[in-house]
C-alpha cells in the first residue's frame, strides 16, 4: 500500500533483549539494516540489530551520499554496478522516497597520466557493461556549465571520466527506509545497545555480550564500519585494517547550479549539490590513524581553496557544518566481506570510503550467505583469505580519497 502521507509506523525500537536470536547483526548502519531487509527474502526473521548509538549514526550518516560503479578492477566494477542497480529499485522496494538522482559523475583529469588512467578505467567499466566514457574539456563544460575550466588555474582540466549512472541519494532516507523494512520483517532494532564482548568456543561465537545483557546467537555479523577491527578483536581474530578519518562539510543552500557530481583526485575534492541546494564537499582520507571524529583547520583550508578554484561563485557561501567519519582501510582498498575463520562470524569491513555505495548489495550478499552457508560468487574476490593467498583486488586511487 502506498503511504504518501507517512501514516505507516516507521519502526518501534525493541527494549528487551531475548536470550537468543538466529542472527545477531552488530551495527545499525546501512549494511546491518540492509542485511536485515534482505534476510526477509529468505524468511529469516529472528534477527537482532545492535547499535551502540542511534541508527545511521556512523558511516551511514557521515558520507557524502555519492553512488557510482566506475571502479578500477573488474571485480570492483561488477560488484558496485550490482549495488547501483539495486539502489535504482530500492525506493520502490521500500516504498520510501530516497531522492536518488542519477545526475552523472565526473572524475576530472588534470594531466596526461590522469587521462591515461581514466581511459583505462573507462575500458574496464565498458567490458563490464558499465556506462563510463573518457570526455574532453568541452563536454566537461557542457555537463558542468558553472564550473571554471579555464587554463589559468593550478590544475587545468584536460578531460574527465564521465559516468552517467552515478549520482547522489539521500543517505538518511536509505537508513530510515531499510530500518522500516527490517522492522516490518520482524527484526528487532536495539539502539543504544553496545557490544562489550564476544564469547568464543573453538570455531564458534556462542555469546554476544552487551551493556544490556548477554545473548546467544546462531550467526553473528560484524557490520560496524570504523569499528570492525575492534569487534573482530573481541572474537579473538585480527583484520588487516587501519582506521582513519574522512572529513566533509556542507554550505548553506544556494540556488541550483550544479547537477553532476564533480571529483578531482589531484585536488582531493568531491563536490555535489543536494536537493536542498547545499554544496556537499569532501576531501581525502587523513593519513594518520585515529578514532577521534574531529575536523581539522587544514581540511577546511585545502578543501575550500580547491573548491573555489572550480566554483568561484561560492566565495560568499557560508559553511553550515563540517564532520568527520571513520573509515577502516584494508591493504588493497577493497572490502573484506563474508566468511572468516570463525564458522558463524561473518564480516562486512574494510570499506574505506566506499561503504555507503555498497549497502544494498552487501545486504543481499550477506543475507544469501547466512541463508545458504555459501559465499556468493560476486563477493568471493573480497574474502579475507586473499591477504594470505596474495590475490589482492587493488582499488588504490579509484577515488579522490584513496591515495
Ligand atoms: O569513492 O566516490 C567515492 C567517494 C566519495 C567520497 C568518498 N568516497
């Protein structure tokens, strides 16, 4: 039934933990909630989602809402393409307006080398059936008429990788729509419930300890973005992950004049204009490891300097707010997804700055893994064991942030 006046209950948070669940999902962000949503397709409803803060308070609420699939490796491009395709139908599936705008995505090239790399990416994408093209400065100007593309800048624009299916989506709406579906499917959502320990017996996790009591679990999923290595350590296992912050900020709303996502790897910026008119801008990942989600002055200086070179019209726009999110980085900048050495403990980790883009496909794949016990082919390349067999999937430098 369509619910245009939002009469349907969004969700009711659970208060009491049961002593046992078939599936315990740690992390109430986009991956955890998407998994609960897709578990419905397998008739699995005895599910608890444990979130230490409010739902969507981690990476799901701290990203810059960009979706795309123009990755560098065939494995990555194929995987994120499946995610974009799910996102295309997700609003209808959830009966929730996600404000998905497939306005297109431009990765600017400022050197011969960058043009060569973009041509290579376009070719990898094309072979996967993904719309991704190398374009020259005139076409760039057509797509972003308000952007300054003149020659007298620090980094003149030689061309771009243009990816028409890319775009932006309302990140909070994704969280809310998935949470409603998970709730309607019977999953319990427990906000403000922190996991404090995992009890392991041999190759299995038997008990999840929380600040609200202990629960037994058939399967445990670690969907905690920045905190994934901390949770893994509770299970007495290590993930090859370092945790960094990624900073972003947003201006006050201005009249619409940009309807394509603009990314520059050389200038380390990505810029889009939201449906509210705000310019949403982000920078590269900070090179030091930390869990302190605080902005730095350097970030604001570098980001605004580079943004103003591209969009001098924003000179008087005020910044409304800035924030930082946690990114857990794997050695090859690809995720660590699926089974671990612990039989009933699966992970969705190591997303770096790509996690939000992958939410629906992660949910679908993890739900299939839980239901069948088998790793779906699409995610086999992202198994943890690749770091032991030396079969890396390098997505290094596949974004303005991953250098
Ligand atoms: O990979 O598109 C990307 C991205 C944007 C912001 C952070 N990562």
